[in-house]
C-alpha cells in the first residue's frame, strides 16, 4: 500500500497483536502501545523520519491496555498477568499497583480524582491511587469488564452481557446509572466525549451508539446508534466489529476503527460522517488522537477482529500508522 | 325413535354441547327429531330447505294476513327447533331474526306486542354485538315500552354489566310507564333492591343515565330540556311522542348522536313519525352491516398467496434464511470463513453476515449472554487463559527467595528482586511457533513456561520413593550438581537462552540413553519434549530490547531464577517419562540443599537442531484429547502438569500390565496410581500401600502443587462438631446463593475435608463440549454405532490421589442448571475388564479388584450431574443425610454422592446410578395403560400405599435429622426395586423390611434445594422469593414463611399424582369459623369410594395442614413427625393385611419392574 503523503508508518512496531494505543495527553509525540508481545512500547512519533521507540516495558504476559497518568513519566499498563503496573519510562521497569483475580482488560486514568481505574474479567473494577497503591478500593460488577472510559468525574464501565454502568467517581459505592447497551451485540469499546456530555460505544456487529450521561428523558431522547464498518463482498454485506473509538480532543468528533481496516471520522452531534480513510491492510486495533488534535495514530493487526477464526495474526499486519490531519480535518459540521 | 312416546335421551346426550339453550326450554322430542335427522344430512338438508321455502312463500303473502307477525314467530320457532345448535349457514337464524325484527319496527300496533319484543330480545341476547345500543334503539322506536319484559331484560343486562344504578333507573322508568304486568315488574324491582343491599354498587361504576342524555349539548337542544335528566330519556311515554317536534335543522348532528352509545332522548323522538328521516336512528343495522369494516370480501382461493408478514416477495430470492454458511464460496469472502448469519432480520436489503465468528463469541449455547471478547478468545487460543497468576507469582517469589538465600550463602550482595521475573519475552510465541501450533501441537503447551522450585519439590516428593534404581547413570547427576553451582555465577544474559534450552534437551537425551528400555509411548514423549525445546532455540532472534534486558540483569538473581524456571519447566515436561523422573530422583538425594532443585548445566554439544519444518510428535495424551474435542479452540486449557499427574511413575506391576494389555496402558496407569496413592490409604491408615514402600508423600506439600487439585485432607481429621447455627437470620431465603456461600465457608468441619470432595482452583471448561455431545447423542439416538462411542468425551478429574476418569454415555435428565449424564466409571470399568481378562482362575485378578479401594462401592455406570454455576451444596446435603442417618433403613432411600469436583466454572457431582426410572414414570406407565383391561389409568392403590409409606418414612427420618429435601416431586423419586431372588421375597408385606421388602422402595434424588435446619436458628422461617406455581406449597404461594411445609406439600403432591394420575390442586377452606379461622387446605379431587378414603384423607390433611398438627408434637413445633408417623403406621397396618388381595402387591411391583426394565 502506498503511503499517502500525510501519513507514515512507525518504525519497529510491536511483534504481536496490538491491544491498544494512546497518545500522551501532554505531549503530542508520545505514543504508548500495548501488545500481545508481552510488552508495552513507548514511541516518540516525532523522532527521525518514522519515529522511534523510546522504551519497551516487558511484562509477564500479554498487555491488554495502557494509559498515561498525570505526566509523561506516569505510564500504566495492565494485562493477562492480572496486574496493573506503573511503568517507569526511564528504566523500563514496572511497579505493581494492584492485582486482580483475572486478566485486566482495560485501564484509564482520571485526572479529576487523580486515580487510575482498572477493569478486569474477574468482574470487578479497582480504583487505584498511583501515589499510594495501598489505598486501592475494589468494586464488584455483575459481568466481565470489557472497556472503561472516564471523563470529568464520570466512569463508564462496559461489560459483557451488554451491560453498561455509569459511576460517579466521587461516590463509587453504587453505580450512578445502570444501563443496557443500545446495541444488540457484545460491546467492544466505550469512549467518553471530551465535553463530558456522553459517550460512544461500539459493538462487534458494525454499530456505534452515541449516548448521553444526563438521565433526563430529554437527553435520553437524543441517543442514537448507527451502522458502520460494513462492506459488500460477493453480494453479502459483511459486518465487521468496531474495535476502537477515539474522540478528537478539540473538535469532539470521533474516529472509529473496524475489523474491515477502515477508519472513519464522525460528527456525533450532526450525525454525519466526515471522512473515511483509505482502507488499511488489516483490522484496526487502536486509534488515538494526539493532544493537539493534529495526529491520529492507527494501530492495525489481524485476528478475530477481522474474521480470522483462529485469531492468527501475520506479523506483516502489525503496524502503527501516524496520520497527520489537515487543517480542519476532523472538524465537525458547523464548527 | 321419536315415534315412541318415550324419548331417547341417548341421542341428546351425545349432542348436548351443541344444543343452544333457550330461555323457554326445548322439547326433548323435537330435539331428538332434529338430531336424529342428522344421521342423513343430505336428506335432512333438502327437507329443511323445502320447509324454509314454504315459510318464505308464506311470508311473501303475509302482508295480507291479519297477523303477519304470527308467521314470523312460527318461522323462528321452527328454525330454533330444527337447528338446535343455533345460528348456522343452514339455519340462517340470525338473518331471520334480523328480517323479522326490522319488518315491524315501524308497525305501530306491534310495538307493544310481547311476541315482537321477544323476537327482539332473542336477537339481542344471541347475536347483538352491542346489546345496550339495541335496547336504546328499541326505546327510541318505542318498542315494548309498555311491556315489563323490556325493562326487566334491559335492567338485567345492565346489572350484569355492573351498571347497577342504571339498572335501577330502568326499573323506575318501567314503573313510571306502567309497563305490564306491573306486579311482575315491581317484584323484579324488589328483588333487585335486595341484591343491591347485599352488594351495593361500586362508587366508580358509570353513573350516567341508562340510556339518555349524557351529552346535553346534543340532547337538550333540539328536544327541549325537560327530559334530559330522566332515565331512559325521560321515559318514552307515548304522551310525549307528540312532542317530538322540529329536529330538522340539526339533522346531521343528530345522526352523529344516534351512533354514539349514550345517545340521549330517544324517547323525545317521535317514533310515530317513522317515515321521516329526521326520526334519526332509522335502522340499527344488521350485524353484517355493523361489522362491514371487519369483513373481508370473499374471493376465490385460486391463485391467492398467503402473505407473510414483513417479507416482500421481491426479495425472496435473496433471502438468506436457509443459506448454509459453510457452503459460501470462499473466494467471495477471503478473510471470513464460516460466520453466522446473525442479523437475519427479514428485509429487502442485501443479506448480511457478521465477519467474526459469533459461535466463538457466544460459545456457551446454554448461556447466550456469556460472551467471550476477542481478547479472551485470543488468550484461550494461546493457552494463556485461566492461568492462576497469583500462584505463579507466589512460587516465583519463593523461588527468588531461595535463590537469594543461596546467593547470600556465597556472600554475594543481593538486590531485592521484584515480584515477577521478566523472562516472558524469551518465550513469547513467535510466528514460527504459531505455524507449528497449527500443525496440531496442543495449544496448552506454551502455558507451561513457569514452574518453580516449590513445584518441583512437590514432584520430587511424589516421585521420590519408587524405582530409584531405574534409569540414569551417576555421571549425569554429578554433572547436574556441578553445573548447578557454576550456573549462578557464570551465566550471562546472552548465553542464558541457549543454556536454558539445553537443559530440557539434555534431560530428554539422557532419558533416551538411559539403560532402562522404555516402552514406545515414553519414547515418544521424550522426543516431543526435545523438539519443543529445540523449537525455542531455533527462533532465537530476540528483539533489541530483549538483549538490553539481558545485559541489564546479567548476573542478577533474576537470571538465576529464570533459569531455575526453565529447569523446572523441563522437568514438568518430562514428567510422564519414567526415565526422567527417575533422573530427578537420582538428583535429589545428592543435593545438599533439599529445598533446592537442581539447576542443570548447559550441555551444548547435545543441542539437536531439527529442521525448520520439524513437526513435533504429539504426546499421546494430546492426541487422545484432540480426538475427543471437536472444536480445538474450545479445548480446555488444562495445564500439562494436571494431565501428567495421572501417569505416575511406572512400577513393575504396571509394566507387566502394560505388556499384557497394551491398549489399555494408560488406564492401567491410573489403576496403579490409585494403588499407590489413594486417599483411602491415608484415610484408613491401616496398611501401607503394597507397592509404595516407606515414604508416603506428606499431604502438606501436595497441597501446594501448582496446577493440580487440592487433595482432600483425609477425613480422619477429627470432626469438630457444628457449634450452633451459622445463619442467625430469623427469616431468609434458604436458596440464596450468598447465604449458601456463607454457609459453605463456615462449615465445620469444612467441606474439603469430606471424602470425595475435590476443590479445583482451575477452570474446567468442558461443559459446552459435553452438552454438545449429549445433544448429538440424543439426535442420533437409536443409531448405535461405535463411531459415537469413540467420540464420547472422557472427563478426567485430577486429584491428589491419581484422579478419576469417566466416559460420558448419554444424557439422563436435564435441569435448568444441571444436566445429568450417564457416565462410565473408567476405573471400575477397567478393573472389571481386567479381572475378566485375567480369567477366573487368576486369583490375583480378583484380589486386585477387591484390593483397589478406589472402586469399592462404585459401579461401572454412574450418574454425573454437571452444575453450572458450580455449587457444593447438593453434595453437602447428601453427605449430611448419609452421615446423620448413619446405617438405617431410610438411608437406603437417599442417593449416594460419590465424588464432587468443584471447579471455578463448573461442578461435577458423581452419583449413584439407578436405571429404573422415577415415580413419575410409574404414574405415566399407569396412564398409558388406561383402557387396557381393567386398568383405570392410575396406579393401583396397594402400590401407591407402598410407595407412600416409603416416602413418608424417608422424609420423616430426614426431618428428624434436621434436613429438608426442598424439592420433592414425582420426578425426584427414583424407583428402587432391587433385583432379588424370588425365594427371598415374600408376597406378604412386612413393615420392618424383612423378607426382601428392604430391597424395594424409592430413592430420593436432587438435593440441590436441600436445607440443613441445623445451620439455622430453631425458630427460623423461610421465604421463597422465586415465582411459585401450583406445585409449590401453599405458604410459598401466599408468601407466608415456611419450613418443613415444603416437604410435606411435596409429599402430598407425589402421593396425589400417584393416586389420581394428575398434578395436585388444592383449595383453601375457611370452614365455618368466621374470621381468624385458619385455612384448611384440601385437595380438589375426590377419592374413589373403594379406596381407603379415611387413610388418604388423613394423610393429605396432615401433609397439607401440618401447622394444625403441631400441637401434638413434642415442644409443639415442626416437624410434625408424630402425626406423619401415625399416618404411615396406619398405612402399614392396612398394607400388611391387604397386600395379598387382588393381584397382590408383590405382583404389582414385579410387573412394574418388568415395564421399567423394558423401557430402558
């Protein structure tokens, strides 16, 4: 695939399936990638022609999620080894923060409470203060946690059985709202809007739902879902999972990445598709906008996501692209 | 028939459902006549048609008659008589009545003719869709307004509709109008008033006037106000008719008003002005007209298509409903093979297919909401799912500590090692690896990356004793020792990989070169191991960071422990191999630090370098495994050590056996293992195991074994008595999961000390596979092929004492959460087979059979209940029942629980298997026999009595020990008719069970809802929070608290279904006590007069109303065992005297045995 001029492929990508990637909220060129190669990788996307890897953090088992904390030196990861770790970019060493009873699927950092949240297949979420890991509190959930996202003081917990709980981080004793996903199939990921009005969730069956936090009927009326990431192959509409969502930090629009290798930009308010990028060679595994909204990192890797029943992932499918957005690209209608 | 004076009612009897009752009654003779004519319908029809034509003719000329109504009345009454079933196309009664009534609507002189009114009322009662409207219409047209009949009928209708006040108004109006007969109307009104007194009208009933003026706007305007208020339009008295005046200008509006139900002031219309359209409500319309919007025009059927909802015919060709996914041409969808059509919403859009395999995601068909995310699938696929990382870390910590200790011994300065040791990257599966995996390597293998010293120690412990002399030379051992020492100081990061790998290889190699010739199976193991390691070696091109890491940690303890880990790994891989184990044993004693396993040396020379495409031979175990499970991706990811524990070190005995029956060698392994390390030995501690000398592995280290089950601590641990109730609540739901979990935690002695109870920390994950198999089996039922059998899943439980293994045969029963399967106990089966093979002359074989304690009390066929989610509860109750009842008669009637295997995801309860069916089967057999001979469709009373006695005795005994069954029903009682020789079984029933009667009875199963009252306060009361139905006891249904009632009701229900052949239904009877009287429950059915009604009614009375018998009990509290016992004794007495009457109880039982036997 020829590279469009405004996009480059990151050098030395992970060696195995990419589980997630995220730009630093403070530095537009720090990209953190977690992978099934049992490592988390920290890249500088600005270095050299094609960026360079700064650090790799080896783990005991596959890493399922990673995120930044307050600063670029606060790096967190979690994975199949049941642990939530704080990683030190200087030494590449990890420091265990919390242990779940099963693999930790998702973590996210909340800047308001300065706490790290982790969700695991053991059906619990933990709220961790990275400065004093001893004060970790755990909250049992009814199902396996598939995805977490937080903004302001709100935590959205997407679980199996299409269950979605909203928590108020200031009062974690009970869910603020219990919801059922608007989508009929398994929730794949959930992401909060930067303006803390609501969240978008995606399912394995080519759909994205946009919902709002405000429980009032009026606000709930505004929620909607739409189909995406489908392609016609031999007269059959093949529906791909929507693996990943990322909100634009400035415009509030969002990108979705599907098993079909397509990345689309959406304006959630105007209910419009803004852009659809040229198809990538493999399923989109991760998306993240840089904090200044100028770059979009796109991680691809094959597997169950694009319909390989055995989950096989050819190494050539594992790639990270960084796309430079044009002026106004990603800007919503009427913005 | 009708010729006789007498009328045969037989015929009427047969048709009585089809005879429409008439208020005036029917003539039996006429009925018979018309019914008998049915025997020749063609003839009858012609006759009727002729008669109808005759009437029609008469009607045509009726306008000349003095009394044209008379003809109609005759016609109608003839029709009613001839067609007793009322309206039909033949009779045309509806049309007839409509015509008759409409003809005279405007005939002034018939308006108050009772015959005419009767026609109307007939029409209204039988056909009118809006009777109230029809009456209003009559009132409007002043029909029957002078007749009491009108008011009576109308009032009765309103009263029936609950409009009592309006009914009253109607009576009033009638009296005001002097309707005749006045007396009758007055009388009816008085009766109405009396009824009203008893049952005053509800406040919310419609208070609008019966007929008229609800809407003054419509009513008052044209017709003046005076009448608006009165009922029935201010009475349609004739004198008012003249007032009917000038409604012309409002014509349109009136028309609208007319069709509103509450049309006012019909009376204010002048019905006399009949011809004028202004009289409004000209016509009430025939039923057909009124319903015209709802009728579909009749059309010929030819060429008609039955439309299906939501499907457009246009898209029919593209509909994918029956499309077979697998047959989809692959080139069309290159990346997607066999995906389920999920969104098959019928639409005219293109067919859709979900790219991902939903079958994988929703793998558990029983529980469709339990999804597996892609990451879980991937983890499963890679064998990284369900690993207990806490345990691994624990062991790593321990290993690290030991390492540190060792190093400090040498005076090296130690750095505090962090918890997890980062060696994983070295072993991360590479693409190369993936390829090999696809070739069929068991996916579980990569999980075996970590083992620690602690684990190895245990293995040593286990394998320590036997066969020391076999295998390797001392040289190898020495090497090991030396290298062990060197290793710590010398190993460099770069080298460490290679070294590690060689370890495994070296061991494998040594094994092969060992002097002891192993059999082929072992040999193969060795090679497979070797190749796996070389595989790792081959793809050694570590990513840059890895190298860095290596540099960083050079010489640090982490490397050491990593190596230790590898060393251990090798050991584990080798476990099944006799030689290696032996090697390890050899190693052990030489080591000066017993806690430290050897850290073997690099033997680089021995690194074999197999070609890239080397296909590693599979372990036979894996091979077997794969044939069992169809979906490889759903393989249970049991870690290899779990599997290996089954094939423990060889013994001389085993070798012999293996040589004899090579095909069975694996099973004989297990046999021998049992001989050596069965928990029963520990349990009894009578004899030292015959083959394992002196050193029995201590149970303690075994418990730390990384992946195996926790072995059961021997029950010899002194039982500490339960101290007081665990649950202090006075009211609770005994089935509550958290409550039960709480109980399980606090049980004293804990559950895991129970013999046969095994708690596994791992997931088992075989449930779906077993269910699929059972489903497939039931589908292919009858088509008995060996093919099926070869596919039968074998469930193996690994326990500290060698484990057990079962082959699934078929599904026996299916509960909501717990299917029950028939399984073959492979251990028993093998033992039996072997004994057979060895022949009867071989005393050893027989000895072996009895010697193996594992199979004592076990049978070849057993039942396995699979529980999901797992719960040890049923096991607990069953064991408690057996323990508390000790050796007694009732204990025979409670199913034995052999083993309980509790996994993190599923639970397996091994139960005794009884193949004679349930009491429900008996009931159904009896029902099926209905009509044959003298059979009445229910079980014989003697048999019911016998089984009831058994039930009562068992439940009574359980209750006396504080145990409730909680779910007694006919399908939870197995029949227990043991086969006993004819001569040991007397025909005469003995209540003490003598003369063979002990062997006949019942067995209670399904204790999943059991309750142990000793865990609760004595005054506890239970509340059921689940949905109840008629088969739940009255207390539950009425949301009252209950305890023992649940079982009493269950007993009553069983006895009821045996006696009557149907489910129990009860009614509550308050008796004559007004207020405060306790309800008395009774069954709704009545006993046959030849039954022992006294006995049965007292039994039901006690069982349904146990609280009323409490006063007879000691301490005046439940259970009412005394009353129940009285009932039972009464029954026993009767049965003892009457058991030989008729067919005789013994023969009844024998016959049932025969039928039940045939059924199987």
